C-alpha cells in the first residue's frame, strides 16, 4: 500500500487534522524546514511563514510523539561552493548537529556531496534524494542508491517520468531503495527552467546569501504563463490525480510526497484527504496550485522584509507583481479526466513526439474551460512584467 509524506507548515493543528484523516496511518512522515538556514532549500524564504528554532523543535517532537517520522529538507542544489570552505563545513555540521539533538529521522538532499556527508558522518539519518537532484534514469537512480547510499529516491526530471510507467518499472527492478514521486506537482513536463529555477530557490532561502532572501522569480512567471495559457501544457504537467494512485502502486512506487509548505492547514488537509480517499471532485487547477496562504498583515511584513530594497530594484514597480497568479481564468474539471492515465499506463504515449500524438491536446480541448476576459488580463500582466524585467525598467528610477 502506498505511503505518504506530507508537508508541514509548522502548525500543530495540522497534526490533529492528519490524525483524524488517517486512522490507517498511511502518512508515515512529515517534512519541512526553517524559512531559511545555511544550506537553503526549494522554497524562497519570502513565501514561507517564519518559525523559530524553538517552535520547530516543539513541533518536531509532537510529530515524533504521534508515532510519525520527521524529514528535514536540506535540498538546495547550490551552496555557492561554501560547502568546500572551513566556514561552510562548520555551519553545515552545526545544522546537522542541531537536527541530531532533535532526533530528526531523515534528511533530504539534492547536492550529492551533502548526500555523501550525511550518509557517512550522520548515519543515524535516513537519507532521501530530493526531486531537485533530477533523477530520471536507471543509472542515476543506481548511483544515488549504491554509491551514495540513499534510502529513498525521489524521481523527477525529463522523460515524462511521472507518466512513463515502463521507466518507473525498470528503475524499480534495478534499485532496492524506496521510490518516491511528488503527488501534486505543477512543474512543466521536461521543464527548460528547472536547473536555473532550483538554483534561484536555493539562494533565496539561504541565511548566508548576501541578498538575504530577495529575489524575483522569473522562472515561475514563465512557467505559470505557459501552464495556464497553453492548456495542453497543464495536461502534460507532472501532477498525479488522487484517483490514479493505484497505477503507481502497481509500478512499484513506495511513497507519494504531498506538497506544499506554503499552504495553510485547511488546504493541506483537503489535499491529503483527497489522496487518502482516492477522489477529488472539483477544479484540478485550484487543487494543484500552491497559492501562498499568508494573511494580509503577514504579506505586508514579508514585502517590507524581503522586497523593500531600493538599491536593488525600483520599489515603485513592485506593485505590478501583486496578485499576479491569483486567477488565470483557467479551470479543469477533475471528473472529466477519469480514465485519462490509462493511455500512459498502457505505453501509448509518444514521449518525444507530441506533435503527432496530440493526446494531451485532445484531452485539454475536452476538459479545460477558460474565462477569456480573466485570461486576457492575466496574459497582459505577465507580458508587462516580463518586459519590465527584460528591458531593465524595473531596476531603474529614471
């Protein structure tokens, strides 16, 4: 039976919600990290609620007291080469020592060197290879499993891996480590921005970085535009419907990772309930997208803390980003996708020839509806922001 690893937003109420939703204890683990630390991770600090180390310590203890495990994310792809300096080594080990004191059960890494370090110097931690390691071939999976010693491997990358069941089964047959996929992922299939984007996210959550969390997510702007204005790209994206989890169990996947840490407790609970029940009735776009759930007061505070940088950007232009992703005008009725995945499970997907296959385009025509007025406004806002960033307008005052 598939198990689940669930994002925590550090709200203790979430633990109570999970306890009520999951009497069968299919949720074996929660994962998270501080908004920023020396290593950094896969979400920018400005998108996450602040939590102190003391609060994090209490929350982790509550998770472990409930009989579930906790996995701390050290899934930055780039550390500016600081991992090979005296200061970097000292800070990394201080962080790992702190996690050892908290009796954290697992660590997730994207950087292979950190994987070696954790496995050899801190063997008490169960090691998970991050989705941001972009493991999407048998050879890569075998390397992480056999050379580094990863106990669990999160598969993600090219090869349309979430829909390539032949490849999933092949990796399963050659790797003994647990295999994991992200359940409600929104990333583009074979995303051209993925390496650049994870580097951006890494630096935007590192306490040691000179920009102290400041950053304009140009990659996300491009990604959302493509996903939400070219309907077939949404259909091709890497999400897994709650109704389709059985296919992945048949392919040998052990665990599904339910994101996102920027969501509030109500939304995380709703998503988890759908996966546990194997059904979601509603708009799949709303289900998948991880809109930030910070309050208005929190958003103002975050904006002042991370974006009031008059010497780095024209602060008067920042209002153009407000509400940029709140409503694209696109909707997808999840019930219309019943039976959708059989095409892929039966090996009919022409992975490298979408032009002649057109399966996803045909599906999009049937299940996607667009509010043209909202969609045109969205396209215009995206175009203005991209032009402002490209021309340099956003960085000048005169």
